[in-house]
C-alpha cells in the first residue's frame, strides 16, 4: 500500500467519521428531514458536476427502478434514521453503531438467504452484540428516556445498510460511479415529500448549521465517494474495507474534540469489541490485507 493510498484511506475514514459530528451540529435547527434532504441534494449536484466533467452519462431510464430501491435502503432511510437518532445520541455512539452494518449483513444472509454461519461469524456476531451492550449499559447519555428509541433507530439504520449490501449483491451489476450518482438522486426524490409535512424547527437556521449541511453533502458524501472509488481502483475491495474499522475511531475523536463528549472506558471497550466482531464477520485480517494489496508478479 503506497503512502498516497494510506493518506486517502485515513482521509476517507476521517471524513465519514466527521459526518456524525456535522449531524449533531445541524439537526437541532434543521431537523432530520431537512438536514438529510440538503445532504443528498448537495451530494447529487456535486456528483452531477463530476459526471459532467468526466462525461459520465447517468442512464436513468435503464436503472430507474434499481436506483429507487437501492437509494431507499442505502441512503434515504438510514440517513433519516441516523439524523433522528443524532438528536439524542452522541457522535461517538452513532459512529460505533454505524460500524455494526456488516454484522447485520451477516445476520440477514443467514436468516433469509441461507448463508452458512461459521463459528467465526457466530463469534463475531456475539462480540458485536456484546460491544453494543457495553456501550449502551454504561453510556451516561442513556439516562434520557429518548435514548432507547434513538438506539433502535441507529441500529435500524445500520440494518438498512446490511439490506442494501445484499440487494447490491443480488442485483444486476452497475458501475460504481453510476450507482452512487443515481443512488443520491433517488434518495433526493424519497426525502423531498417529507418537506411538505415537516416544518423547519428554526425559521432562520444559524450559519454553523448551514455550513454543516454543506460539509455533509459535498465533503462527507460527494468527495468521500470520490476517495472511495479511487481506493477501490487502487487497492481493491478488501483493503478498502479497512475504512469500516477506522470510522468509529475518528467518530469518537471528533466527538471528543469538538463536542466535548466524554471518552470513558466503556466507549473504548465497546468500540474495540464491536470492531473486533466486525472483522471476524467480514473475514478481514492483516494477512488478507497484505495479500490483497501486494503487487502482482508477472
């Protein structure tokens, strides 16, 4: 893995980890629906500009149904659920719960697609559940009566990513950039009707909240997709999976630095256990990373 790839990988993890920080900053004044609509609309416009620059056509008619189904489970619903949960939960807890997506994917595969569950995967699921239990059992914010529904919403958002992963596996292959671009426009269409029924919590949101939306849409979604595609192209899917385990690290770090969130022993222990469980479920290891990123000998 080159120095450039390492920098891109760390940058991607830092950006995606920061998305929970920006949600926490903006959701009190914008609310979940307006915040996430702004995020996906700005991401759609950014990717449209990229597509225009690189002359990448978006085949809407060919993939319209695919885009709408994928965007519902991969973007619109999980984004909305995470934003709703962000009204109560810390950025640290949101980032760790987000990392459980591969665990949900393994469970969905076993329950609905007859995917064999090895002892290693079962142990990973058990570790993941235990890690969340450590976080939930000792996090002071959970004294709030709204905490349990918020945890359920964040867990459901991670589950949506698991569903989207399985749908993508079973659907007809679509080029990655086209998938990302169409996915964002589909999510924009899904979230648009909500704006008619859900007013803005604050008539004139503060500049900080508006800047957080721009950061979420352009940086945490549009730029992040560009970094992700470049990493997959340079390294392949397996090494790029490392970002899954780094996002909670940055999510906890940004929450502590900018929101003064406490990093207790339970935060570190719970995050470590969840990441370990996710690594077991995905079959990720340092050996697989070395093998996948090693240059091919002619």
